[in-house]
């Protein structure tokens, strides 16, 4: 901070306002486009386009976060030790995101499996076969009363 | 925020004195005052709290076969007639309010470094105003969701259809009507069958009786996918959505609220000349500035997770 003149500081503030404002407008425009609000024929609701859209949104948000931390919060003018002691612990979140999203998908898969198993029909073992119940294949609750 | 007494005054904008006595020891770690450094570490811990909440949102969303579409849920705007669909416009306005108040906060800190009391108070006043407008906007958003759309922490009338089909005509008791062939009779809307497509958003309208909310229960006859040939009631969307939305945006709103309180206290102190007497470049303003930018920073991610993705 200290090595910027007052005029330069004011310019930085104006630049920050422009950067954050324009990125936000672009984000919202792309979001509306991707969800089909601007043109009914163009949208990125699924598949590769959807992933690209999400990556783009995350990228823009990370850039906004970088700008706020480094210029509005003056991280760019702090000593290296302070920067590292704040940013290094935060990088642990990368793993948290990967692990918990993986976990979330697994909860979903298990819920589906339990639902499927709950709806299965069974019949008693026929004579001469090992004791127990046999799953009737392909029923999945479609015709069990 | 640790209070720096006059005896511990120090120049943040000037050169650091050799062998300063700010931390009682010989030197300042990281060339930052105690209060400023601790504010940074508080913000790191707060970032982890918010990240935990947002990651929980992501994990629960990934575990559900469908999730409400944000541009469908957040489409209301004040002073417009009901049913107006302006997706994401109001949250964009809220985002701009926070960006502006962040910018005015930077100006307040800069004027503080120049020991300009009037400038500090003026820019802090604008910052507080921005915070108040944001809180008011959030109150409007919550009211719309709770009162008009009947979302609560345990009820979520927003959802998305999992398969193609058509809406079924209901009799006076709310039961599906069958045609002569024993197939569910399609509901006609503007002379056409009310079809639903996989991924379409819906809102189950609610009715209040004696303060209790009852959601409508439409039926769908599915024509495609794994449910083909089945008649099923339209279920409310994932319950967790309401709880996550109110808890996370509420926690952020609480940060804004406490930020406005602290900003007001510090603005009054600055106006009274308290910080001018400390001759430390209005460090208190700088510290609350860090907090306020952090609130804006968190909103960047709340905006991303709740409204954009």
C-alpha cells in the first residue's frame, strides 16, 4: 500500500469496481444464456457444455476472490510469510471439496440401491433347493402388491 | 478486534521503526500489528466455517437425483406484479450493493492512512448504508420465499421432473381422473395436453389453513424413462434445500449484520477523534475493512454456489 501514490490508490479502487462489476455482469449473462433464458434454442443444461459452464463460473469467482484478497484486502502488499500463513491452510479445502463431493455421490448411489432392494419381490425356495428366499428377477416392485 | 491503546500506537503507513515495541517483544511478526494479523487468522477460520457449509451443500446436492434450478427459484423482484419472472436479477442487484460497499470501504481505509477524519467518516457512512441495503434486500428475498412460495427449513416446494410425462386431471377430492380406457386423463392447458419434460422445474403452490401450509398435490402420468406407464404424485423437492439456503445465507447475513454494527461503532469512534489521537493511520478502520471485504468475498462464493451453478 505504502508505495502507491494517493492518485494511484484511487485509480486502483475504480479499477476494482470495474473489474468486479463487469465480471459479475458477464457471469449473470452467461448463466442466463446457459439456462436458456436469452435464447430458447441455445442452452448448456447438460453434457460437456454444462461442465464447461460450471468451470467458467468457478474460474470467474476465483478471479474475483483473488482480486478482493490481493488488492482490496492488500494481501499483495503484505510480507510473504503472512501471505503463505493465510493461503496455505486454505488450500486444504481443495481436498475437502474432492472428498465430500465424492462422498455425496456415494450417498446418492446407496440411496438408489436401498430403494431398489426395498422394492424387490421374493419367493420361497423351491423344494430340493437350498433354504431361503429367491429374488424374482426384474420385478423391482413393479408388480408386488 | 484487540484495542490498540495510545501507548501501543504504531505507524502502518510509514516506515517500521527498528526495534519497535508493539508486540512487547523486539519485532512484529510479518510486519503487521497484532490486531491486523489476528483479524487475518480469524478470517481464515471463518473461511473454513463457510467452506464447510458450502461443501455440505455440494455433497447433499450431489447425493440427490435432482435439485431445484436457481434461476427458477430466485426470479422475483420487488414492486413488480406477482408472477413476474426475472431470473437472477435481484441477486445481481444484491451483489452490486456488496461490491459498492466494499469499494467505499477501501476508500475509507485509504483516507484513514492519510489521517483524513472527514473522509473516513464519509466513506464509512456509505459502506454502512450499503450493508443496510443488502440486509433489507435479503429480508425481501427471505419473505418472498417463506410467505409466497412456502419454503421453510423443512419444506421445499421447488423441484425438477425426473422423467417425461403429462399432468393428470384431478377430481374434486384431488384424485386422478381416468378416461374410458382406464388411462389417466391428461390435464388440458390452453387447449393442449400439459406435458412435462425431464429436467423441467416446478413449484408446488401452497394454501394456508389456520396458519398451516398445505401444498398442492398434482399427479403425473409418466410416458418415458424408468417410470414409464406409472401414475405418481409430484413430490416436493429435496428437503435439504430450504435448510441449507436459510442457514447459509442466514449465516452470511448475520456476518453482514454484525459488520454493520461494528462499522457503526468504529465510524462513531472515528468521528469523535478517538483514532486521530492514536496516530496509527486509523488502524481500527483497516481491521474492520478486512472483515468487511471478507463478507463480500464470502458472498462471491454464496452467489456462485446458490445462484449460478
